[in-house]
C-alpha cells in the first residue's frame, strides 16, 4: 500500500470509528475523550483516551497506543494490510479536528434500529457459516437487525446479526462490524437451574449450540452470555444463585478472559471450571478449525 493511501486512512476519525462500533465515550476533557477500554474490557475508571485533535489513542490499561490503523489491528486482530482494507470497507465521515468533542453526543440518538426480523440476508448467513454456525442455530437464537447511524447530519444504513441482552440492547455482528446498540448488559437463558454455562460472547454460545447440534446432544442448564467481560461485575457475580451444581466458563484465552475467571474464583464459592481449547483463543476459533478440517476431509 502506497504512503499517500495510508496517510488518507490515518485521517479516519477514531471517535467516528468507535461510534460506528457502538462504543461511546464516558467523559471528556478538552480535546480528550475517555472510554472504557475496548481492548481489555476494563470496568471502573475509563482509561482509554482518544485525542480528537491529533486523532490518536492511548490505552492506559493495556499500554497500547497509536493511530486508527493500529487500533483496528488490535481490535480486529488483523495485520497492517488487512486493517487498512477493513478501514477502506467502512463508510466513514472524514476526520476533522473537533474543538469540542463532547458535542458529538448531545441531544441525538446516533444509532437507531429500523427493523428486527428473522435472518434472511444471504451475506449474514454466509458470514455465520464462515464462522461454523449453521442457519438453523443462527435463526433459533439471533435476529436480523437493520439500523441507521447518524453522524454530523449524515445518515448511513446497515444491517447485522443481532443478539438481545437482558435490558433490551443488541449486540451486533457482521463481516465489518462488531459492536452494540443501546445499553450493554448480560444475556440470560433459563434452563433447569441445575448447571450453568457462562460464555464471554454470543458467538461462543452459538458455537456451543452448534457442537451440541452436531453431536445430537441437548443442554438443559442455564446460560449467561456476558457480551463483554466488562459486564462481569461484582454485582453480576453476586446475583448468580449459589444453588448451581457446577459452572463452566467459556472465556477467551487472553488477559481479560483470565482476569474475569480469577475475579469469579475470588468472589464466588460455586464449583467452577474454566474451559479452554489448546491452541485456540476461544470456542468459536476451535469450531471454525474443526469445520474447516471436516470440510476438507469430506
């Protein structure tokens, strides 16, 4: 990629990029906006800082910092070239120097849902299949969400796979977008109340259901999907009934996943175990590898 093209991509506003992923700032100070870190899933004090004038970020919770391309690399786990390509595929408002960035969030709803329906989009179904999830499992759990994003009087229309949480917010995924609409919260699915499985993200939950479908095994226990380790607060842990016979945690094999399990161990006496898949970051990575190998063998 030539230098001029890279320079243009670096002009994409980080504030805009985060907003289109459903990530809003918690507070602002002058030209600096502060977020809960999307890299570590922190809770407490927001320590992910974006300087809207220089268009750079500094994540004090992880030590990472850089421009918008570096941020895409870290969030989406992409190489430099793939991160540039991902930025090219988004419809961004060009970066402008913002003297009062707090005004970005005054008085308007920037993300609005226009319809909720059964998943019918071929591109969404192909995306899910590429992640090992069958159409039957996808449609049983998720909805197709159409939504608009308004930014600086420009309205863009999008659609994605939606998974609802306990407060009516939606976690949205498609090929180019990973974020949320409205409030972030856990999702609970009630079963027989004897056992509990906790998943970090809803694609891990879908992967669990897909593996059960392939094995023709039924799971009758309760489910919690965190939708973010930031939602695994002490209050959430204390609200988990202490009557479960066993709890399995399907967390990512990274820093935030390990910290979430350590917090659970410290603040809950429930019998619990962390489920890991050697060589894979999460259950969905394991499923993708399994289905690809199976497809190649068939």
